[in-house]
């Protein structure tokens, strides 16, 4: 299938997901620890046809870093550099491809996060994982949720990371901020929908928004 070349910021918004914002108590550290440790039955939103598109999938993991700020939890995100071959310029969680020596997706997420943004694992408390997410670049990604305790220093790996920023968790856990967009696939292969969560000058979409949607569903279940 031909490689996609779309600018999602130029697409019209088809709809707003529109679910109510999570109650404030569900964004507290103690509640999140308990929910991730003992999740209820819930149904994740997963790309429905991605596994069928690729003969093989490479393993990867990302950290979903929830930063403990006085005003409330934030989600730490990166913007990728424009010259990368996959997902250039997109907003992503820190993380990357699994190495043979990695003992688990948690190890992959922590190692890659330290390499990409300099966040050392001593600042991170792992509290759970989300369902695997298959990306258009043929990766199967495990999102690892971690609480991050300041103060910490960050150093962006200049070849991969153009920017590091934080978004309030309460903004991302509100269905009124979840836009639904779509585009036509090449060669008449149909139409694909995706979520977007624009925040200030940053456009969060695709796999990152999809993983945030699954965090939202888990916390509201």
C-alpha cells in the first residue's frame, strides 16, 4: 500500500466524541494507582484492521508519563523532529523499539525514555500498562503508565526530539476535547478515522491520541 501523505491539521472535524470529563477524584494519584492495579472489565478502542495489513510487527513500548504537579497531574509528551522516516513532526510519548536485551516492555519504555529525553527511571513509578496498540508504521506498541515525581532534568535527543511539553491530564480526560477526523486511504482501500486532541500549538493525533483514548476508557469504566 502506498505511503500516506496527509496533514491532519487541515482535515475537517467529523464529530466530537463528547463523553463527559472524568470526575476530579479519578485524576488523583491514589485513585489512579488503585485503578491501574485492579482494572475493571472494559473494552479498549483498537485499530480494527492494522494487524491484517502487515505480515510482521515489530515490538515497541512507550512511557505514558503522568507528572505530579501542584496544580494536578500532567502528561509529558514529545514532538518528533521533522526529518525522521516514521511519524516525522508528530506528537508522541517517549519510547521506542524493543531491544533483544530488554527484559520486558517496561524495560523498553524506561530505557528509551532515558535515551530520548533524559528522564531517569529513579523519577518514575510504574503503575500499569494499557492494551497493545498497532501503528501504521508496523509496530505493536505497549503503553506503560508511570507516575513521574519532580524535580527532574530533561535533555532532548536532538536527532529524534524537537520539543518536550506537558498537557493537563484533566484536558486529555475530557471527551469534549476528543475530535474525530477521517481520510481516504490510497488505492481505493477505504476510509480511516482517527482521534485528535489539539492543545495550544500542539496537535495530538493518531496512535498517541488512540492510546490516550484507551487510558480515558480505563479510568471512566
